[in-house]
C-alpha cells in the first residue's frame, strides 16, 4: 500500500489474491488470518493504481492436503475453498481492477487446468455478464495493454 501510494502513476498488479497464508505459523488460524488479510486488502484497494489477480492460492492456503487425498479437489471443492477470498477481492477492487489468473504449471500439483477455470466460473456464476467479462478478460486486456 505504501508503494502504491508513493508511486500513484505506476500500474501495480498484486498476484495470488494478496497471498493469504494457511501454513506454518498461520496453520489452524483461518478466521484470524482471513480477518487480517481482509483488512490489509481493503486498505490496498483504496489505491486506484492497484489491480488484483484472482487465483494462485493452491499452496499458500494449505486448505487441502494433497499428499493424503486420493485425488485433486474438484472444481466445486476449490470454489468453496477459494471463494471467500476471491469474492472479497472482487467486492473490494471491483471487476474493473480484478482478473482471474492461472498459476500453471505450479497449480498442476494440486488441480487440473479445466477444473481450476471451472472453479472460477462457479465462484462468479451469479455475477452479471459485464462483471464476468471484466474478470475473465477485460481487466487483463486493459492492464496489460493487449488491445
């Protein structure tokens, strides 16, 4: 947040929903971590030069024990795990400053590519077409100057 405020003309992209953590000293403290993360993200969202990438939390949240489960999470399970974080980011930054991301090949250790994108679709299934266009393409086109 300090960096974004110090350089208001810079286009800054925060990756992986701001990197909430769920392992090491943060394990077993999900509610506390979420509250602190949300407060920090709300502060960052006040900086109009910051956009956020939605995804890339496969390892950071440690919400799914990949080594003990017989199969990767389904898109429904992933949507349930990541939904509160992604929905919070969309609420704080808006669809014009938020974009879905894949973190492949890293995320391949925990979920397939199609299941990942299906999870994103599940999370925003109730959103308007305009919001979906922003999240799935529009914001990335604008931020990365792809048009």
